[in-house]
C-alpha cells in the first residue's frame, strides 16, 4: 500500500470528505482512482450467440477492475451496479464470473444473457460501450471448487449446468485447465450441460476444443427436450453420490439433481433463478402495511406480490443473494423458496424475493 493510498484511506480524510467519502472526490479526476469502492471499466464486449433465433442475446463483457478488487475464486459472483439512462437510481444485479479465478486487480469476464425482464442485463448486453464504468462488489459465494488442480485427492469432479448456469462452471473448468489439471492420478471431470439448441449454445467453440483436447474432461451437451436423468448420470458415473459435484441452473433442473443425490454431502448447488413455488397451497391474504395495500395470497414471492400491487420495493439479484430486498415481516408465516423452510417468528427480517407467504402475512412495506 503506497503512502498516498494509506493517507487517503485514513479516518481523517474520511471525516473531511463525509458524507460522500473520498472516492466521490477522486472520481472527478479519474474514475479508476478509488480507496474503498470497487469499480470496473468495460474493456471488451463480445456477442456469444450470434446465430440464435428467438433467444435472448448473450454477451461476454471483459472488465478491468480497480486496484481495490481482491480477486475471485472460480464459481463466485459479483454484484454489478449501473445508473440506467433516465433513471435516478442505481440498479444492481448479481452475475456469475465466467473467467478463471483472478488475483487482485486482474481482469474478469461476465457472460450475461439479456433477459426480457432484466433491465440491467439488457443494458449491459445491448447498450454498454467499451470505456463505460460500472460499480462492482467484491466477489462472493460458496459455489467454489475448494480443491486446487494440484490436490491429489480430487480424483473425479462432476459439473452439471443448464442454460446460463454454465457461467460459473466455465470459470471452474477454465481455472482447472489453466492451473494444469491434466488427468494425472486418475483425475477426471465429467461435465453435463443442458441448452435449448446448438445455436443457443454459448462458449460453443471453446467447449468443442475442450471436448477434443487430451485433458480428461468429458463434455456431454444435451439439447432441446433432453432433461436431466438419474439413469444417464448413473451410466456415466456409477458412484455419483460419492463424487464431488457442482450443479447450477434453473430451479427445475436443480430440483431433479437434488432428488438424484438425496442427502449426499458431495453435491453443491446454485440456482440462478429460484424454483417457482406451488400456487396450490396459497391461502389467506398478504398485507403491505406501510403502503396500506393488501390482496389475496397468490403463493408467489412477497416481492412479486408487492409488485403486482403496484409497489416498488428495492431489490437487486431477485435470487436471495444480495439482501437488498430485506423487509420486516410483522406477522404470519413465510416459506423460503430455496430451502422450503417455514418461519413464523414475529418482526422477522425476510428477503422478499425468496419468501412466499403461507396463509395470512403482513410486511412492513
Ligand atoms: S433481491 Fe437480492 S436478496 Fe432479494
């Protein structure tokens, strides 16, 4: 740490620049000068699925983070903040990092699908320009490969992904390949991926090269109506329940994978979209007391039910990661959409995006 950085990070400077903080003032000279915040400059944007008809465009965006970036482990995500044109508010969303594990200050890539309902993802894919500055969080998340390529005990690894869930898995595979994973000591990776069609397949050329390479990574791509089957998994890996496995994708795929693995501790999962909750059990009514709004409980998440009533609660990732949608549930029971756990504690902080009311429920919103 240089003397200048030390000085700028001191309490005295923090007090002098309060309430905005020193980074706000440094930004006027150079947006890449920061002491505490993390920002990143877009240095490249590449379209990933140019041939895909009828599916959302996907782009890989290369970012040069500021020197405050602490690096990431393969499989982690970051929150990206942008001020959208015409919006006074900064919006944040979580995106998995698709590049291999990084060291402090190193470049990273995000591979983003411009979902119809995703304002931030659409902006980044369709409108962001090289040179644009973005706000970043530090990397976070536990969906990581704890073994390094040099760990002799990591004999067989299984990666299962669906759709955009391929991005953290690509970070893991790229890290293994970069760090010298080569199949010695019986090491092997079985990678199964489900995509809508070959045209919609992102990283297609790289996956083909990995599949053909002499690297002990078996790539199995499944398209169209093909769904995950325990039978196929058992055929590929007879002892899969005792094999370290990472699975990432839509809620439906992850539910099937979890069913196959039962209570095996070798499975780690990551949803990129929470599974839809069953509407059949919806009963009672939901009240957002501060706004004075209420409606019949539809069984959807509290966030969706609030939005259906015209409310605009703050949110970020919409998948239970960023905690920007936390509000106090003053009364009633909620079910965690990701874990199925129910909680009836009064005056409890809940994440609106992954909490579905069970019966009557009131939220201080
Ligand atoms: S919006 Fe991120 S946790 Fe709810």
